[in-house]
C-alpha cells in the first residue's frame, strides 16, 4: 500500500515552526469553540444561582475586590508554571534513560504448561501471528486454526 500522509501523521517529522504554528491554530479554534458554548454555560450557572452567589459574596457594595482580580490569576499562573516546570524537569531527567529491563523469552514448555495444552499446540502458537484457538468446556486449548483474512481487514 502506498504511503498516504493524510492517513499517517508523524508530527515530530515536521519542522518545529510548522508544528508550533499548527498548535496555535488548534488552540485558537478550541478557544472559539469554548466561546460558542459560553451562552449555554452562563444560562446553566445563572439557573444554579452562581451569579447570585458571586454578587452576594464579592460585590455586595457593587464593587469588585481588587485583590481578587489580581490574586486569582496570579495563583493560577503560579500553579500552571509549577506543573509545567515539574513536567519539563521529569522529561529532562528521564528522557535518555529506559528504566524498563528487558524480559526473558518464555519457553514453549512453559507456555504449554500455563495454558494446559500439549507441546505441539504450544509450538504452533509460537510460530503463527494470527490464530483462532479452540478450547474445550474447561477452557483448555485443544486445537488451533489460522483464519482466512478478508480483503477489507488491511492485512
């Protein structure tokens, strides 16, 4: 099958500038999408009394507390920077290390023992990629077959 770039995407094969530009375009459209939902969200919050609670708690004298206007965005930015910083630190620390140890190959006799099957069936399972396993009433494999692949499965 011929490679089709519309179907298979490798974002890290693209230049950084192009990836960043498409990231900003995506963020802008997500912002537009959220903006379009705001009237419905406002209606739901108004029905739940959130508007009334806000005015009772913060603007009772019809004044907005200047501390809240400054403090809440600053705290949100500090939290965001802390999380991004922690993520970048972990990526820098563990980027070049693969801490997973390689697993040993499992022998055919162990596969047969764990499945409760005979060695011939375990050998057949090890040599095939796609199998249809036939089991008895006690869920013990008794035989296997290779299913025919149809044309629309992509194989």
